[in-house]
C-alpha cells in the first residue's frame, strides 16, 4: 500500500491564496530508490484517494485503482499529486468566462500555478520523469475541462490527459475553437461520459454524452489517431464520483499503461 502525504496551506502565488495538496507515492518509490517515476496531477484532490482525510465517503479511490493496475502488470507505478479545489471551484476550473452562469474565469491562473510553481517543486522534491510524455493531468466535470485546457495550452508539459465527464460545452464550446489543430507533440487523451449523462448547473444545460462524443470527433478531424485519443460512453453513467470511480481503472490502464 502506498502512502498519501497531505500538505496544507501550500502557497499558490499565481492565485493569491493557499491550497491543500495531497501526494501519493507508490510502494515502489521506497522499494526502488534509484528509479524515477511518472506523475499524474489530479483536480478536486479532496475526492481523489481512499483515505480517512478525504472529504467524502465515495471518492475516486485512485490509489487503489493504481495499485490494482500495477499488481496486475497493466501499468507501472505513478506518483499522484492531487490538488484540492478551493472555495470558487467553478471559477478556478473555468479557463474562460461562462456568462450563462455568471462565472468569471480563473483557470488561467490555476494552470500557471500548476506549471510554474507546483510541478517544478514536485520535480525537485521527488524522483520524477519530468517530460511531457510522463506527466498527466486528470479530472472530472469542470476538472475534466481544465485538464483538457492544460493539454491544449501546455502540450510540452502535459502529454497525457484524462477527462471524465468533461464540461467541454462550457463557455459556448470555446475549447473546440482553441483546440482546432493537432498539437504535433506526443499525446494521449482519454475521454468518457455517461451515454445519456445530462445535468443543469446554475441554469446552464450540460449534455455530457453528446458533447463528449462531439469533442472526440472534433479531435479526430483535427488529426488525432486512435492510439492518441480514446472515447468511452457508458450506458447509464451519471455525473457522480461513484461513476468516475467505476470507470477509473480502465481509464488509467489506457492512459497510463
């Protein structure tokens, strides 16, 4: 069983406040002292791990999913850095304003925090593989959107992107405009949603199944091949941590394997 280390009051100079950061190191980190490890960055860190100090009973259980995949020989061990969301989650995971929900974007500052402050510190502190091919960003809902934004904005930093039920229709589908062409860098993108997944947020209708399929087809038209982008539409899948927990092992195996 790996270890989860929680760092509270972690400064974010780019955003002007402090966050909580949770770092999972796999068993192999101590067992193989000369080995370097790839790193997965996850959003909504309070909901990521099976751990007594997680925010809710139903979490992604990412540490258990990873350990299972490693134990079955389907993937190698990864470090997981999970960043808790703050008080203004809609704002900090929004790369662009969403006028329909009166949301003012702060996602650009959050992305800069990850790229300019957190990742360099992680790479200095832990034995990592800092290259984009070995650095992944993953999240759900708006966390999925901000993950895709990171892959679009910083393709030389984040080479692997996991977007579960991503809110790609946010800001009138601005992501489709921004990610109009192949980034011509090493890329692996995992997309999923419930086939009929649909919710309302602050009066904004969000059709996740339809929009996620549309974004997958958009990436295909932009030149992404089958080994670079994957789509899973789950019959009956809903917008909830238990659904993301259920799909996570497959997502990890395709994305991190």
